[in-house]
C-alpha cells in the first residue's frame, strides 16, 4: 500500500529517512556495469566482504537545493566525484568514473524529486554516495568486486534556532588520523576512530572535538567531521595538514573570501594562535559554517572565547554561499548544476 506521506519540512532534523529510490552500480570482472534503480533499503553482500573486515569503504556527502525559482540545484558534485576517486585510490578500491558518479547523482535526485524540500523551509536534500568492497577476501588484500550506491533524504536546516555559535573542545589523548595516514580520504575508518572522542565531547556539552596534529600536538588539524578556519586582520586562515579531509565547503569559502578582498592562508596553525582570531568556525556540507563561540583546551584548562553571535565575516561568507546554493545570487564559477 502506498500513501503520500506529508513531510513537516520545517521540523526535519539530520537523520535517516527513506526516500523512494536509490541508485546502484556494481564493479565485477574488472569493469563497472550499468546504473540500476532499487527501491530496497537492504544490501546483500558476501560475509567475507572487505568492507566488513578490512574497512574498504568510502563515502561522500553533498546536497541538492530547491530555489525560489523551483529549480533543483546540486552543489559542486564534480568535486565530490574527484574526492571519491581519490578516496578509492587511497584504500585500493575500484575508482568510480566521474561521469558515472555524476549520472548516479542526477538520477537519484531526479527520481526522488518530491523529497527536495521547498525553498522557504531552508531544508535540503542530502545525498549520500558510498563505495564498498563487496568481494570476499580473508587475506588482507583489496576486493575484486565493489558496489557504488547513492541514496538521498531530506534534511532540515542545520541551525534550527538560527545561525548560532557552539563550543569546541581539545583533548590530546585522542587522534582521528595520523600524518600520511587516511585522514585525507573520506573513509569510514576515520569516523570509527573519532567516535570515542566525539561521544565524550557531546556528553560534555561540546558540538565537536578540535583535533590537533597527531605527531606533535602543536597545530590545529580539523573538527571531527568539519574543517576549521579562523579570521583575523581581514585574513581567512585554515590549516594545512597531511591528515585532514579537503572540504569542498572550505575550498568554496576560500574563493569567496578572496573575492571579498580578504587574504587567504592555508598553513600550519599553532594552537596558541586561537587567542589571536577574531572569529573561528567549522565548515562542511551539513552546516556550511558552524560559528564557534568558545574553544576549551581540556588538557591545560584554558579557554579561547569569541563572540556569542556569529562574526560579521562568518555571516557574510555563510549568506553568500547559501545564496549561490539556492540560486538567489549569481553563480560565477558554475558551482551548481540544475537537475532537469
Ligand atoms: C566530509 C568531511 C568534511 C567536510 O567536507 P565538505 O566537502 O565541505 O562537506 C570535513 N572533514 C571531514 C573529516 C569530512 O569527512
């Protein structure tokens, strides 16, 4: 029995919700097959699949937005395609060709178009592509069979009570990724490694952990699932590190900051520099920017505080990027694609 569910667009959170269809593609005998459409939420795979034992799993996260003009736009999916290819190569999985990736996204959005929230709601359609090693191995080696999938769900605006600053915490006893390890790839293993610290941070009232570089514990790395940036003297500063995931939001904000006449620096940021920033934020697809009002360094009981309201630069960057995503301002770099 099928009934049209009425979705309360204004009160969506960020949680799994079933849409009608998902897209799948198998890699077998050394080549990718055709895109398949499924209405099942289940995946069947061999119990010795490498994804289950040796962590051969990578994913992506991006969004589609419905504009005032009712058009549905996907943001920078070519960059997600490149990044998934990089993650696949990084953990020895069959890379998904970029055209195949983008066709799967277009199809997943098109077929679930009724789940793309209305413009006024501030909500969006979250798109989750994933690539898993499904072929069996018991010796530690890459699988010979892979499944690439794309599923979608409507998600609410990240800031239900408005664009509000939160707190971060630094703990030196946990690392999420090692220098020259897998931190630069969007793989599940990094998330497993971040669960202990992340759960503790939430329990203690912080929105996320701000990790330091694992080797020296001297420099800022990133915030669990988001990149870090600081603003001072008309400069946008973000960490350069071999253990952080290159965020597409961060890349976009660097461009917008430069366009606003700011200096942009990608370099090592010593922890102590937290005292010099006028504004700090976390950035990623989920929220675009999460402004930060306080960073607490738990090991030395020291706090760095910022405004209780979002800073002017963060607000400007946030508004500009959202306007491009929703099609209310021109998109000079062709970051969005309208799904026809
Ligand atoms: C996905 C992710 C980000 C954010 O990247 P966006 O492309 O901006 O969404 C940042 N850090 C980590 C560890 C991530 O997995």
